[in-house]
């Protein structure tokens, strides 16, 4: 199989991930922080080490500021519901994933004002438009994606964070498509909150992710309960990460994520970014030569991550995705990609697109075989 659905979840995983999960289940699958025996201590070491690796990956000075979550969606919900209150105002963009759009719509029903900055037809964000939205009224938070999960377009997160701070707002970055793919440093970029998945660019198993919370930010926890520390207190602890980590965390997945992070750091995020940029450039160059095929986005590998959305004359996206899978062994993602707002912005709603998302382990040959398949479909559809 040629796997081009890395924007949904990365595949394959580094071999060390499965090995770490198996070893953990066999030798260290206790409950971290709940007991003093060797299995509990082994579990705590695995959790602490992965937290430390995440902090190192994102330039976080204190690993305790990173709380584990099941995925980026849970992390985003924790950030949004934990921060915003009726009467607050939040600014976001028109290309957000439903993981941001749906919580904000629910919060709007409860009295939070939501302003959406329209992006261009290629998914790009004009900072002047963001500035005007911030000047329109006092704002508690700017929440935006780092890169569109549909078009791959990278948004100017660093400059957007600066604008947010200039207007007295906090800044939340959704790094679902960029964590492990683009270098991210929370201090250098001025991020107050960073939500990320463990199973995409970080190459870990599903059921993993997290939320960085800056020291000056306090969130109301979505869950309250046992944390393994200060059990005599009947109120939720306020210190991180326990404030946001009630109940037993996904220790097995976290052990696998730790192995993935070690692999990624050894290979280097910069090197992964260069590899994926080269694949994207190769893919885009070939796609531009196929008659009847349209690229939705920047069509410029320097302005996007390795997610490319296309439509092909004579083909519905869902049919094209099915044929690529059944006849060519190529796994892609057709449809709306849980981001209808992004498709409205790109002009591809309601039919959606076919998304091609190469990843860390994709080869040039995979790209060339995909282009050959699409050339064949272009001929068949005319």
C-alpha cells in the first residue's frame, strides 16, 4: 500500500513504538503516581520521560506545563472551555477544523462572542485582516490552526501571536498538522497555549496528545478527580500538570509516544520537514501537469505542509478515493475532512476534495506511482 493519509494519522510508525508498547505492557504497566511498588514507579518514569521529551521538542522550560490528552481535539476543548466565559470575545479564522469550530459554536450559544477572520481562497491569512478583527473590540483569545488540514496552507502563527499580545489577548495554536513536522518553540513564537496530537507528525500511537499551558495562564479543568497526589485534599489541585490530568492517563500510549519522540529527535524535525517539503514539491509539480486536475490551496511547497487537496474533472472525490484504494493500493482521504468551514473558504463545499498527505516514511517512488495513477484516472474521466 502507498499510504497518503498522514494528515489523519501517521503510518507506519517507527518500529520502536510497537516495541516500547509491548515492553511496557510486559514489565511496567502499573498506575503512575498511585503506588510505590516497582510497576507503578516504572509507569511514572515512562510518563515523566515522555513529558520531558515533549517539553524539549516544543521549547518548554518546565515539563510540568505540558498536560497529556487523548488527542489534539481534547486538548483544544480543554483550552477553550477552560478559559472562555460568557462575555469574552475570541477571534479565529475561516479555515479551522471542527475541533476548534464546534467548541466555539457551542461557547457562542453560551454568550462568548466569536469573530472569524476570512482567509483567502488558497487558505492564507492576511495579518491586516486579523489586526482589524482585534481592533474591533476587547479580545480574550486568538485561536487558530498552524496549518490547514485541508490545503496544508501554513498560517503566520508567530506574527499572529504578536498581534494578539499587542491587543491584550492570549494566543492558542492548534498544531495538529505541524507538531513534529515544523519546528515549534513556544517561547520564541510567543504561544500561550499549544494543542497537539501524538499520533500524527509526532509518530506516536493514537490516544495520545497534549496541551502546553504557559505559566501565566490558568484553566478550569474539564474533569476533576483522582490525580495520585495530595489525596487528602477534596478540591482539584491547581498546580500543573495534575490540575488537568484527573484519572489514569494513557500510560501505554504515552510509552509508545516516548519512543516515537526519541526516533523523531534522532532524525531531526528539520530533516523531516525538508523531506516532506521535497515530497510536496515533487507531488505538486506532477499534479500541475495533469489535465483537468485542480489543486486547492497555495500549490507552493514553501507555503504549506505536506497536505495537498485536489479535484479531478469527471470524478466525484469519494469515487476517486475509492478507486485509488481498490485499483491502485493508494490510501487517500476524500470528503470534507471534518473542516466544512475550510472547504467553504476554498470553494470546495459541499463535494469536498481528495487529500494527498505524504509523510515521514513516504518515498519519491510512492509519489511517482500516485501521479501515474492520477494520470490514468484523468484519462478515464474524459
